[in-house]
């Protein structure tokens, strides 16, 4: 009888641990326009300049705890960043993209075409310090073509620049 009670106790305890684990898992979803407007600055501090962002190109994701990853196209014409940076990325969670590891903060990235793909280079926004790179491959599986998109982990943990995409990993 004591073994039966012990076995039931172990099963109940394991069930509780599983329930706690499931409820602790973060659910990510696409951010709303209002959320993106609150997170993306109208002028991004990039090295020594404040470069205007194109709010209509903003895209992002948010988790159930309110932490987000978002970005928007930079209007770099007339700035020293022209040709080097094209997108602002703001994150509240650590990210790993290709060879770049990023903590919470603001980052910029640019790209150039290499054969049938893009080489995407990441930098700290405030200092311009190079962080790493990733190859973005053509992705014809997504019908809507936007300047920049962040898709939630439930949709492949993918960032898209037009038709080209690369994967990201979320930290804790």
C-alpha cells in the first residue's frame, strides 16, 4: 500500500513539473502596429548620427512576457551609413544569427549580393562595431514580399529581407 501511495505521489509530482514547464514556455506572436510604433524609434542612433526609420516597414515579434524583437528599414540616403547599414534591429532577448551573438539592445545590419544569395553583416548600432554575418538564401515559400519581416519561432524563426531569409535563435 505504501508503494502504491509513493507511485501515485511520484506521478502527481511529475505531472505538476510538466505543467509548470509548459506554462513557463514563451509563446511568440507577430507584433501589432501599435507595439512596433512604441519600440522602433523615429530616428535611430547609429554611430554618431540619428537616422530616420521607415515605420511602415517595421516588423517584429513579441512573447507572452512582453519581450520583443523588432526592426525597420533605415532611410540612409545622405548619411555616412548609406550603403553599409540598411535595417535597424531592436531586441529585448539575446539573439544568435549566423556568427553574430547579440544581447538585448539596438543593432544595424546591411547586406550585399553574393551570387544567388545575400551576405548580411551585423553591427552594434551605437558604436558600429562589427559582430558577425549570415548568408540569406532566396525563400520562395512566403507569398507576401516585404522590405523586412520577422517571423515568430512557430513559423521557422526566420527574418526576411525581401525574398531572402535567414534563421535566428532566441536566447533566454
